[in-house]
């Protein structure tokens, strides 16, 4: 069994309403010094050993990320 | 300026419908060997140098995470 961690983040220049709103809400709570806040997805995927990173990349392109507006990166965490 | 990365993930045993649905969708696409798929949040927070990790922890408890059903971890990425 191994675990991949996939980070899905909005592409540069794509509006991130959830991030923008959280940033404003923090300011309203009195927090200062916040320059930028973006919210992406962290996907943890536990798979059998024979599932390769190339296959995971394909899963991201087909389903887990939206390649038009999102970037993704894949990290292999552990192998047991 | 420094950047914190915050990972917000569902607590053990809390139902994760988005993860469950993605797992099923991948199976329907023909992918095999998927044991577990969970979806959390990756928050990137760029702040002024005087914003401490303790302050970020407070932001998480108050707004960015829901401590009842979510865990969060904070990493300081860079300092410039």
C-alpha cells in the first residue's frame, strides 16, 4: 500500500472566491497583515502498490482536478 | 513576508462525502486498487513577518477550520 498526496490549486489569475471571502472575514475579525489567502484541495489517496504516479496523474486530469483552471502536484508519501 | 501552509482534514471517522464520491467515480472509470480517498483543504496564507504561528492557529480555530469535525496542521514555508 502506498499513499499519494495531491495538491490541487487554482491557476494564477483564476479568481478564488472562497479564499477572498476568508481573507475578508479574517480582516473583519481584526487580523492584520494578511496579504494573500488561497484555498485549494488536499487529496490523500491510498492505493495498492501497482498504482503508478502516471496513473494518478491521469486520475487528476480526468476527474480530481480541472486542468482548465487548476494546477495539481503529486507527492508519493510512503511505501509499505 | 512569509507563507504558511495549512492542511485542514476531516477527523478520523467523520464522513467525507466528496472523497467517497470521487473514489466511486474513479472506480466507475475503471481504476482499480484504490483503498481510500479523502479530500481536505490546503490553505496558503501569505502574511507580514510579525504574524506568528500562534496567531495563525487562532485563525484556524476561529474561522479557517471547524475544530469539531476537522483537524488542521500549520507549516511555515518561507521567510524573506
